[in-house]
């Protein structure tokens, strides 16, 4: 590793218990048959059971290349097939057009194997070498032309990349200013369009005052890396941290993974049973060698919550945003789908989460997820129904004339979503409410409240099965006509279906049948919070004038009090007794009338005084 360390690094370049068991029992290592006197480092997985690594071994190039300052050969990237889970077959040069004049490797690949980021080198005019990161996309002819990443810099090095499972985050090593030591570990995000963000230092929990490098992030959320700043068995040792738990604890892997030599470039298969790493330990074939290992215990890592997002027909919905939220509604992680539209989150046992998947033109789906101690992988595949265009429309008119009522306030309340929208009618008395959150086949229950100046406010409840796309006209299916009020003249019972209120003989007590009618008035006054009403009670002409006056007044006061107890701003209604002074017919004192004629005068009226 001395030469490698010089070339790749020293040129200035919480979690639960992660390690369990005795190292000798847990790990079995193998020195690979492909090793020779040259250096082999930085293995990475490529789909279909292949491994790519960097090596100084001779290739089929016509010339042998080496760095003149140290006479050390340059690194190229090679590819091998995994055989018998612990060996590699004869390596082949990865690609002529990728391996250039100087060092190339290590590399990292997307899950579909079509995108690669790898380390390369350049030299300035004074011969100072810097590491840089470049990317390449595979095409029908092979790997495309390398593209430098935007955060490369001639003043410092960036290298040793590893991509997260979803390809949206990359971890790498750099000696850029502002770090904690010689070489620190960083992460950087990448959008679905391939735009890179700004690098973020992983912080003091991971980085030391010395060198931290060669990161590898497992799909379980574990970060493996090499460091010479944490003690250990040798120069560089391999450590592991749980990214999802805030990296509050970092632990060294036991022997025989770590040794008295330099141990680095650790990678772990998805099932955690096998992997590879590099070491210059005693007993190797020469310089840095590649080693494979078997692992008989899983690393205790975070629980994986994963799935895919599709449309109703099962096709991946590329571009869908998937949010992971905690119990307080805070966004814990974000994934933007590409390719097969997978999402993959690290979650913690004993906690509750919600997944929110959204894409323009589709309904947003929110699912609750509870994580238990026994969970290892939680799968939640989500189907997003395509949004259909549906709307409630209506035209508010005057009940008497049929004319439209402009500037009327229309409040729409959806009883299923508890959402409220407020509209104002146009000059034609019309309004339109988009039902973007409704699905075909859904039963809609919607309250529609109408309010307009000098009109009685009303609320209608609209019930409908949404069985088609398009507009649903409330004017055809519900009454959107409003009653105009002439204050001081209009009686409320002329507008509202209120039955006569009766009393027992010589009694002012509110009977149950009367209470039902008064409740109708309560409802109207609560819908119209500025309405003021005079409640007037009348008697027939039988009995003494004073007696009738007192009885009607008491009945009016009791009825008004009943309403006051049930409305806002109770001073809006008051009772007044008129006795027998305002008959509606000939039945006055001294005039004999039928019982039906007497009944017509024995009444309670609700006169609208103010709106």
C-alpha cells in the first residue's frame, strides 16, 4: 500500500452495535488467484456478477506507462467475472477509451450498470498531481466520453467515489479546504436530470485529523471506509458507520479483515455474505492485493424501506418524488424516481413513518409505515392513479326573478378531505370548483354555502357518485337560488319551512314539537351570522286584553331565549309580545269566529330586521 498511498492519498489528496462475534469465526478471507507482483485496488461491483478494479498490471497497450518522478506504473481499470463467489477470472481492460494517459480508478457504477464515476489524475505545469472525478454513460459502442464533475479543482484532489443504492448520492474523498484532516469524506447529491449539487463534509463523527478515504456505501445504509486516524491494527484500517443513525458511532472491522498492514477498499455484496477488499498485508503476492471474504453474520444495520412507483397499469412513473416523513411530518429523506422508479430509505425500528409519492398529473398517495424490531426489509410498492379532470360548476340566481347574482360568496367544503375552498361568482353568477383530488368512482359529499348581500345565506349538501370525467352542474342537481331580503318587512317563515309553534293552554313553556321548529331558526341564524330578528308572539282575541298581552310577551321571551342559547351573538334576536293587537282577520273583541280563524291569529312571527 505504500506506493498506492503515495499515488492516491498522501499527495494531499448512531447506531447500534455493528460488529458482532469473533473475527476469526466470522470472516474467512482468500487471496485471489489473479494477484501478482503489481498493485490491485479499489474493487467495485458491476451488474451481472462482475467486478471492476484498478491495477498497475501490464495491459495490451503497446507502450508501458509509468510516472517518471517515481518510476511507478500508472493504474488502469480492469474487469473480471466473479467465479465460485470468492474468486475472479482473468481480468480484461475495461475500455480503451476510458483508460487514458495517467491513472484511472477506482470506479463506481449505478445499479443498472449504465452510469459510471471514476477517479482520474492530471498534472499541473509543475508536475503536481491531482485527483479528479469523471463520469461516463454506456452506449451501443461502449463507454462514452468522460465528463469531468463540476466540483473538480486544480487546487485539490477529489476521488474514490461510491454511489448510493438509488444513484442519487455519491460519497467520495477529498483534501479540499475546510475539512477536518488531510483527506476527508464528503457526499454530494445528483438530480434525476444528472445535475450535481454542492459537496457536503460528512462531519467529525466520520472524519479525523488524519486521512479518511475509500468509502463504500451498502444498500443497507452502512458506510465502510478506510482511515489511519482512529488507531487500529495497522496503517489504514477498515471502519463501518450507520448513515441512517446519524453516524454517531464508528467501529473497526475485526481481524482478519483488518491487519498490521494497510487494509482499504472494502465492498460488501447485497446479501452481506461475501465481498472484496485490498491489503498489502504480509503473505500477499507483492504489492497491494485483492482479497475476497465470506461473512457468516449480518451487520446490524438500519432497516430498509423500499419499493417502486408505477401507474395503474404497472408502468414505472419516472420523475415521481417520494418523501419519507417522520411522525411529526418532517421530511427525513427524498427520492426522485428514474429507470424502474425504485425508492430506498433507511428507517429505524420502533418508529412510525409516512411515504408520500407525488407526480404532476397523478394523484398523490400517502401511506403509513410502522417499523418493528423484527423488520429487516419493508416493501411498499405504490400505484399512482392518473388524475382525471372533474369540476363542480354552478350558477347562483335570485329565487324571485331568476337573475344571476354576481359577487356572491360560494364556500365549498369537502366532507371527506375536510378541505375548504372559497369562490366569488362572476357577472353571470357562475363559479367553478376543480376536484383535483377526486377519483372516478368516488362518492362525493360536499357542502355548498351561498352568501350574498341582502340575500338569505343557505347551505346545500351535494351527494354524487363521480362516474365520469368533466363538469358536474350543481344548478341542475341542487338548488342554487337565493331569497332576497327586504329588512323590516320580510318574514323568515316565508323563506324557511317553519311550522306554527303551539303552546298548552295558558302556558308559555316551549314544548318538544315547538323546539324542533325553533331549531330550524337556530340553523338559519348560524348560517347568517349578521342576521337580526324580532320574534313576535300573538294571541287570538279570546280572554282579557292584559292577560293576552302578558302571555304573548312571556311566550316570545321564552322562544327568543331558547334561540339565544344556541346561536352566536345572541343579542341578534329578541322577543316581543303583541297580545291580540294585530289580528290577521276580522276576529277582534266582540266578533265571534271559527276555531280555524282564531288559530290564524294565534301565531309567532320572525321578522328579519337586519342582514
